[in-house]
């Protein structure tokens, strides 16, 4: 039986990848820093390891034919080389829709993509737009005050359900015909921040207030270097949000429908699926 190693297995997309692979009847090995806290199904072989410490990944790669790779830029080249030596034949990378614009290294996707492109292995790049799950960062404020504090109420995006990201990744892992492809996709609708807040309120059955911050207020409230949110990250986010007031930087869902065979899930579906997180 084919064994697939899922890195980042306890993350929002990684858990969906694990679940979809299990439904397909595939043997799944999951890499996580803390196996005891993974909370993954019993059928999954959970292995300790950390992509930021490549040597710790060696055992997890033994006997693996296919790899779902979470993007960690600093170690990508070494991890991919280890995978090749271990006999991995196919790598599917979680990347992002703006990877081609990553000249400044803001997203970290470019080094990971470069490593797999140069590997000589079968590779596929999964490049979703903005994760709908980013809204979970605002869940504590919605639960406590029914409020979201964000700049650029008219910024537009096409929020992407994490289960749809996993669907593309799993298709590329299990099916032939995806080698050398970069799939860029997003949710089906252009929605402003204000519209997305309203949809979250509809999902929980109570109105949620959007408090529109100025960019300077956002800089003050978001700054958290302990979590990696420094001034450079904030400036990049503000530039991204500000530039999208005229429309989403990621358009269309064609790659998704071609790979998966159905339209992507709507943001309303995502909000309904996560209503308990906001209540």
C-alpha cells in the first residue's frame, strides 16, 4: 500500500489532507512536533519531527513514496534532498497564489517551490488564495464582543476553504497527470471584508460589527514580534489589503474545478462549518 507522509499534519490544511487520504484508503504517516497532542485518528501513524530541524525528519521519510510538504523555506532544500534519498517519488507542496510575486521573500513560498522544481522528482504546487481560516484569528473578538477590528473594509478577496485546498493536494498526491503543474485557485466569490463579516454574523445568527481601523491603528494593534508579526509583516499585509480594494488579486477557480471536478465551496459554507468557533 502507498504510504503518504503529511507534514504540517496538525495544521488547518494538514488535518484536512489527512482526513481525505484516510477516506481514500491510503496509509498515512503524520509528522508533528508533539505527537502526544496531535489528536489525529487512530489509523494514522504519528511520528515526531520538525521541518525546522531536518535531521529529525529522517525516520518519518523511511518507506514513503509520496510527500505532502508544508512550506518551511529555510530547510526546504535539505528536506527535499533527504526525501529523494529516502525514495520519495512525488512531492505536493502547499504554496500560495502570490508565490510568483515573492521576490522579497515575504511569503516564503519561493524557496520551497525552487527546491522541489530542482529535485528531479514529480512535483505539484498547490497555490490557494487567501485562506478563509484566517478569519479564525478574529474569533475571540467575535465571541467576546461580536466585533471585528480590521482596516480596509472594502478590500476584496476570494476566501478559500481549507478543505478545498486539501482536495487539490490529495488529487495531486493520489492521481497521475499532475506532475509539473502549479494550480492557482481561490473561492468562487469576490467579497469585501465588510461582506465577509456580515456572512459570519449570519452563520452564528447574530450581527457582527466591523470596526474599520486606520492603517496606523492596525500597526499598533497587530504588532506582536513574539508571534512573528513585526513591522515588515504588517506593512506587507497593509499593502496587500490596500491594493485589493479594487478587486481580488487572485481571480477565477478554473484550476480547482479542473482538478477536483466541482466548484469550490463558498465563504458562507466555510462560515457555517466554523460557526461554533465564533459563537
